[in-house]
């Protein structure tokens, strides 16, 4: 091979093609040009042209987190593009897709999408795509938002917690899936049943058991059944976000066997935390659907092993410490959402390795499959033609989480003080190390990848 590259990455452990291998990666113009045998490729002369990775580190594709609530504009005091993308980069994530709610305006029109893009521009340390929202009354905006480059759409079947992002009913769900099928883009669904939830009262307070009892698995099971039938009837592509109820796994598997276009994700917190260990008043762990029992957690891991669950994404849903009611510990009043963007990889890896999974599994769940969901063809894999986005991970090294030292805007996370395995040593975006002070992330569109 006589060709020279802008950069050659030489490593004994690279996750590519679903396995771990020793190789050289030749990078040209910000993309992966070729993957060659270790020692076979030549970079430009001088130390800058060759990145020789230590043997105790693994080169993963830059992770893709398709479920992040950035909250800017409008609620930038909760998070924001600068802090969220810095946290992402520090956590090995090189692409994130921002959810359409928790910002003002919510991303439910092309006008709102423009406003969000303007807010993000120039601030992002990693690449960012945007989901569009489906709410009652915005059917006419779906095709224009798709044209404008949203990576897909999201709706709620239950109260979202935001007045400007109301849930859709079953007729609207079916109608949206029909439109999105024509556009060949997915509909992400927050699947909890509004009807069933309306029949349950939660009186608030510090007790986690009471909060959990008010959010039974049935709320998810019922809503997921509804999504399955809507996807079956329309031929549309549906995706279940943040699955917590393991009861729903057999339903999802059977629908898929029957040809329903359905995928599902779960999140680090459902895979790492358990209801039994959440102390009363520990509202940092409040989310919806809730974290369930240890037995449920093991069944979610089985769902990953059986490939019923396709991806693991953070559902980073930040807020201020005040909103989390850390002083009162009241699960009724506290904001529902977990902050974990920067910690997703070590949280998942710590639990995954314990159960015999490999880093190739982690890369599939946290890079390849989320990129595919968001239609980002050039992301999530170490393969010729893909962007040269990498996460350098020391998989055997441990650290203690100090919430105050994370790049998240607020030092609120249920992982504070925990010891996790897997230290992110560096992140490369299009062939260059991410510099947190000089953001050069791009705003991505589904079409352009
Ligand atoms: Zn979410």
C-alpha cells in the first residue's frame, strides 16, 4: 500500500465488523479510508501522523446517543448544547440526537426546528441531529420537518410533563405512522398508557415503593400492545423508547416475527439500578417509566442477549437540583428524568462485562444501532467510508463518579459516588481529537448522514 493518509490509528484492540481485532485505520479527509493489517499503513511523516494506541485501551466507534434532552433554547438553565455536547465528548459519544421536547419552543414545526438549529450552531463539541415531534394538530408539519432534515419523529401516548408537548391518541398514532411510512422515517414512542395511568393515584412523598406502585408495568405493556397494532396496521416503523417493563419483551419478539417493523431501546439506569436499592427520598433516580426490581433488570439483560432490545441510549433528561427536590425527596413533585449522558458507557460496560458481554456488543447497542435508527449512515461503525469518529476506552480501569466534576450543567446523577469500570481516554471527531474549548460539531440531517 503506497497510499498515505492524514492519520493512521494503530491499535491492538479495535471494534470493527462486530468483533475485536488488531489493525491500522487509515483516515483521509475526516473519514475512514481503509482498515489494514496492523503496521501496514503509512501516515504523513512525523509524530502527528500516527496515533499508536496503548495496549490497555480499545478503539470503539464514537458512540451515538439517539436519546438526549438538551433543553435549549428555553430551558438552558437545565442543560444546553455547550454543556451537553462536552459531557457527550467526555463520555465517548461523538453524535447525539436531541429530543423535541423540554426546549421552548418544542420541535414540532419547521419554524421551531430553525430556532433550535440557530441555538445549537457554533456551540456543539460533537455532532448533533434533531428529532421532530408529533403532537395533536401538527400533521401538516411532518413532511416539511422531514424535508428540513429531522432524523425521525417522537410522540407520547401519556402525559409528557410538558404542556406544549401533549400526547397523541390512538387515531393520531395510526395517522402519524401512515404519514411517516410514506416518508420512510421512524416514529419513536413513549409508550405508557394515559388511560390506565388516569385510574391510579400517587399521593407523592419520599417512598420509592409508592412511586413504583403508581407506575406498574401494565402501563407500558398496554401502550406497547397499542403501538404494535398501529405499526402492523400501517406498515410504519415504530420504535419503543426507554423500555423498562420486561413483560413486554415477548410481545415485541412475537410482533417482529410476524413482520411488524418495530425496534426497542432501554437505558443505562434500567440495566444498572434496581428498585430495591433506591432509598426513600432518592429522587435523583426518579424517571418514567420507573426503575423496577432486580429480577426485571436481569430480564432486560436477557432481552439484549436475545436481540429483542436493539439499543441502549441515555435518555439524559437533566434539570436543576431544585427541580429534583433533593432536599425534600418527594417523588410526587420531583422532576422525572435521569442525568447520565457522560456516564452511559462506563455504567453499561460495568454491568455488561459482569454478565459476559463484549465491547463489540456494547458498540452495537450504543453506536451502530442508534445511528441506524436515526438514519445516520456514516456514523456508529468503524468501516471504510464512515466518519473517523472514535472513542478510546480503557476497559479495565475504574473510577469513582464525582457528580461535581462531570460536564453536565448540574451535579445531579444517581451514579454519584459509584465506582464504575471503563475510562474514556479520548474522543476523536472526523479524525481529530475533540477540543472542548473549540467546538466543531456539525448539525446533522437524516438525508445527509
Ligand atoms: Zn426521553
